[in-house]
C-alpha cells in the first residue's frame, strides 16, 4: 500500500522574503462553499448564526475563534475552519473546497504597494479596510483578497495556479523592496 | 473605466465582460417580430443605453449597467436578477 504524504499547495514555493516583505502559506483547515437554495437564505443565516457566525454582507468576514464565514460572491460564502453543521446541506448547496485553494499571507511595510502592482482593487484603507474581503483579479488570476491587518493581506488563489501566483507575488515583492532600498528617491 | 457593482463597489473594467444589450424578453414562446427583434436586431443609440455586464472576476453577478454612449458616463448598475431590460 502506498504511503501518501499530505503536501500543501505552496510546498517548496514559500516562504519568500524581500526587504521588509514576507510571503508565507497558511493552512485554513476545512473550506466549504455555501450557496443557499432559492428562498433559503434566512434559514442558512440562522443555522450559521447558531454556530456564532452568520451570513456575511458583501465584502464581510464573520469570525468566531478559528471559524469564519467569508463572503465569496453573489449568494455565495465560504465556511472556513469548521465542518458545516448537520442539516445545513438541506438548505444550501455545499462543496468541500479544502484542497482547492492556495492561501498566502503577505505582510510587511509596502504590502499594499505589492498588491497594487497586481490587482485593480482600490486598496485605500477608507475603501478596503482591515477585515474586508474582495474577489478580484490578481496577475490575471481570480483571487480572493482579505485585509487582515493594516499591512497584512490574506490571498486565496486556485491551487492549480499556486506556482504562478507565488511567482507573480515574489516578483512584485522584489521590485517594491528594491525601490524602497534604492538610493534614488521615489517609490 | 470603472463600473459600480452593487455588491463590490466601483471596480475596474478588466473584471467585467460585456454581454450585450439588456433587453426585455418577449412574452410567449411563439416566433414573431418580437422574437426576431430580441434575437437579431440591435439599435446603436447615441445616448443612454442599458447593457449587461458579467462580473466574472468579482462577485459573479450579472449587472444591468446604464451608460451614456455620448458622454461616456456610467450612470448606475443593478443586479440583472432584480429585473433585466428597460
């Protein structure tokens, strides 16, 4: 019998460091997409509420300890860190996506400048504050970006594109770091 | 150009795909001039238009965007699920 070894999506690709910037991988645990059936939105919100969570407004993340519900699109959210409660499947289409996403954490001074090179999102704190999440384009790949601290972001990309995602991020990090340490003034 | 997604806020055009004019679907399934217009004939208006845009690199919603082709002004957007067509 083969002895299977679990391998994370970005194994061998991270960590990446450039100047004050750090890119590392996060293990979120179980990830389940939750799409309420027609007319079942209130029932789903109540069931998630019973777990101390709830149904997120667009761009919202509702966290409760290690568990969270993250807005993921029109009538779609991700339940992260916990398995879905019994009975949730009666009210919503559930899909286990735990192994589908590469999840990275980008942190350090200038993290916003790195993302600004890759995504069209408006990253100003008044628009995209700490705790907010967004689906957008990152280096022409579909991604979910969450601001976890003023200068720390969590980035979810398709596992199948993990290599390209890390490559794009690392290149942007190197360039931002180079500009910040360059003797020539400017950012 | 940015489009005001009702869910995501103002977003860059590269997140969207243009999906044609937003038209009211004709009543009934029988072929007639209404269906011919709906499928084949398009106006090319100078002024206000209603278009469908798909926010595929964002929330995944279909939007009806009101746009002015003369002034290049985007007047607003709503989810197509809340009623397509003028």
